[in-house]
C-alpha cells in the first residue's frame, strides 16, 4: 500500500524509474489521458520522459494537449492529488476504476 508522502510526485517519479518500461506501458493504458496529464502536471520534463518513453506517440500528443489545457484551468489541489494517487495506485498494480467526473470547472465570479 502507498504510504502518504508529503511529496507524492516523488513517489510517481520513483515508480517510473523502478518499473520496466513494458510494465509502465501496460498499466498506463488503463488510465485516461486527462487523469494521467493531471497527475503529470507538476513533474518536470525530465520526470515526464519516463511516461513518454512508455506510451505511443499518439498518446504523447494527447497528453501534451491535455497538459496545455490543464495549465490554463482553475484546478483544486485535491483533484490533482486524487489523480496522482490513482496513477500511483495503477503503477503499483492495483485495479483502475474509471471515475465519471470532470476536473474542469468554469471560472465563476467570486461572491461579494
């Protein structure tokens, strides 16, 4: 079981370095592009390369599009941490269950 880390991004990076590329590829096939991109949001390009090396060129293109879009949105840290924990869980070999909700929220006016 994943222990709660104050730096879950480091746990993702550690798993990407520890697992064989084919294992990463097989496990990440189950994860939606948006959720994976959200989990990658705070990784630097070097850390992202572990994911890019394990997925198809088409998935890389989609992930980069998602990352570009996500950078422009108002995202809650809780959503980011949830996506990150789910990707870590999948890489650790636990089953992936698709969530039918969006992390995208319209920018609303603040009351007051």
